[in-house]
């Protein structure tokens, strides 16, 4: 299979969206790989990620990295909120 580009848009309606947005935004400003691009927007309390990659391996790696960051930041916010 010959893939030219892989693209996805992921929308998350999630608590702590402002904190997550501010924490991840610098990662989208600096291009770390020629194999993929990632964009991030926040509107109406939703986070929208746009990914585009030249190959499926880079796409999967980028998607996993961003979602892992979201999960980690969310978990930290919940810990701080809970006071434990």
C-alpha cells in the first residue's frame, strides 16, 4: 500500500482544557520532525488537534505522543484538584 499523506482531526471536550492547551501549545510551535505536523486549537472548551504525516509510523507516533501528553496533564490536574 502506497500512502502519500495521513491526516486526522481529533476533538476532545475535556475538563482542564485551558491548562492542557497552554501546556501542549509550545510543542506545536516548534517543528521537531519533518515527517509530521501537529496543530492545536481551543474553541468553546474543546481542544482540536490536527495531525498530518508522510507515513503511518510517524502518524501513529505523533498521535500517541499528543494523547499521552493530554492524559498526563489531565491526571496531574486531577491530583492537584483533589489535593492528594
